[in-house]
């Protein structure tokens, strides 16, 4: 996989799993009593926190695997199962409960600042996004692709910030059916990414390399 191909694949994979569009209704519900300026500040802090968490886990993944004795192939297959489950939730326009629960939404609405949690973690940087970051780092060949991955993480979180920032002023006028349609399309893309991760993981196992 060339650098350009890897970068496009990494950005697409991360964007569909972070899926900031699906967070818009929850974000608006939790910040309905806040001013637009406060909403934008929370969106910026949440995006920065999500980027930091994803980069940190990507960097520490190698040592975590070595400590636990986990191979990248095993993690790719396990991660693909999680991603496929999230993809199915997105296809049916259901809120993935590994990203936010009803209790977290209610608690977030009652908090003065929801930027770090639950908005930054786990709504933006949830288990699926963390798993995807680790898998993509394992697939990176060379320093250039590793740097490209970190740039993609920053770019996805930056795009998430602008989407949430727009949500604070204009997204209330967007038809909820349109958001559901986009979510379902992203779910289809995420399902394809999950299957590809499974294929890559199986290709790395000794059983399929005999």
C-alpha cells in the first residue's frame, strides 16, 4: 500500500468510526442551555482531547501488545468484530451504546462542561476509534505512514470540531432524516472496513500462510 493509499484509507476509516455527524443530536441536547460561544469551546476541547487519546493509544499499543502477549493479527480480528457491531448499529440508525449510554447523555446534560467526558471520551474517541487507531498503526509500513496516521487522527478530530461548531448554530435546521441517511451510509463503509480488517488479520496468521 502506497503512502497516498494508506493515508486515504486511514482517514476514511477513522472518520466513519468517529462519525461526528451522529453525535450532533446528542451534543445539541447536552448543550441546549449553553451559549454558542460555550458550545464552540466545548467542541474544540473535546476534539483536542479525542486526538490526544487516539494518538496516545496508538503510540502505546505496541508495548501493550508485548506486555499482554497479543499479536496484531488477533487484535485486528477482534477489533473488526467490534467495528462490525458498531456498523450494524449505524446501518439501522441506532445509537451505539459503546459510545454513549442514556445515563451518560443525562449526566452530560446536567454537567457544566461536557467537553472531556462524555463528549471527548467516549463519544468521539470511543473503543471503536481506539481499536481502529491501533490496527492502522500496525498496518503502517515505515515512519512516513506512521506520521501520516497521526496526521489523519488530527485531521479527523479537526473536521469533527468544525462539524460540531457548525452544529451549534446551523445544524438545528438539518432534517433528522438526512442525518440518519448519512449515518447509514457511513455504517455501510464501516462494515466494509471491518471486513477488510478481518481479511488482513487472517492473512497474517500462520494457519493461512501454510
